[in-house]
């Protein structure tokens, strides 16, 4: 038994070493650096809570928090609702269904960098496809990526392009709903909407909970699309977050502090603040989920 145990440890050692070196150590180091003044080129100097106190007085920090909270509050329900409706449509029995499912999933395998560049072309104010369509319809053509009032909405629209993974999970959960429940409801005279509310939603509510948590965590870490939009154009105009810092999301500001300003202590403090925020939000969702999540198919 002891020999088998050590044999298992030997085979698992690459993962264990990798976890210790590339996950556990960086986590511990970032916790320590959050209490230091560290610029990478010089040894860290302990400063206590100065980094955290400085963030509370940093206007750009609060701007990044507001931008991220706005994106999370708007994008999360839109992505979930759009994905659920699309999955419900893809669960119907129509010809060419496999083609439609493939079309909706393909964007998820495209790298976010390429997706960002594609949507920057689509939303270009002068020659973009979106404004060309609006021009053809005789409608106003907004400057999507340069108007501070529209930049975050543009990111939300861009995010709908890559919800294929969410759609697939919802589709799988919808196919697990027993058809006998729908047949019984039809005998009782229930319509499609009542079936969806009374049968479908309670049955897939654990999946909705999972997607809600994952979407919130992903949006709190929103980075790639905003980074490419700001870095690949002249929209920053002397700032680090696009027009009037409307694209300065939390993770982007953390990146600037760490790898542009070399304020590793401040960046580490921001990382742990984000960790606490994500943990608290997740705990609140789990605590309230007992009121609307049904496990065991409603049993």
C-alpha cells in the first residue's frame, strides 16, 4: 500500500511541482508584495497598508471599479438571457439544426485578440460594417469606440459574440429535462410560456446559478478586449483607458500598474481586493440561491 502511494506521488509530482511553483508561490508572493513598495528592479520594501490606503485615494482606481461594476451588471444578465434563449431555440426540432449549433459555437474557438480586432473593424465609425448598415437604413452612425457613452455598451455587444460555451451548457441542460413533464403539463392545458417558467427554469436553475457565478467572475476580470481596443488605436489620447478612461476596467488598471508603471505592490494589493470582492459576491449568490435554485429536478 505504501509503495503504491509513493508511486502515485511520483507520477503526480510534475503537477505538484508545477502547482507549488506557478500557483501557490505566486499567490503567497502577491500577498506579501501587497504590503511592500516593489518595482521589480529593487528589493521589496515593507510599507504596511500604504498600498491599500493609496488605492482608496486613487481616482483612477475608483473609475476602474465603477467601469467594471457597470460592465458586470449589464453584461452578465444579457449574456445569460441571450444564451438561454438561443439554447432554447437550438433545442427545437428543425432541419439543419447541427449547422446552426456549429455556427453559434465557432466564435468561441477564435482567439480573443482576433475577435477584438474583428469587432474594432465592425464598429469603426468611418468604414465599419455596423455603421454601413445604419447608413443604408438612414439611421445615425455613432462613434462606437470613441464616444465615452458608448464604449462600454460596445464591449457588451462584443461579448455576445463569444457566448457559445454558455449556449452549449444550457443546451445540454435543456435536453436533460424529462419530456414526460412537458407531456403532463400539456394534458393539463399549460402553454409554452407556462411550461418554460414552471418546468424548464426550475429544472435548469443549478446551471443558471453556475453560469451566473462564472459570468460575474469573468466580467470582474474583463481585460483582453478593452486592452486591444485601447492599445491598437489612438483612443487612449494620453490616458490608459480609452476616451475619458471609459474603458479603464479593473484588470486593465491592475495590468498598467504592474507592467507599465512597475508598481508591483500596488498591483498586488489590487489583485487581493478583487479576490475579496469576487469571494463576497460569490458567497452572497450562494447564500441567496436557496430561494430560487431547485436541485434534484424539483424533488
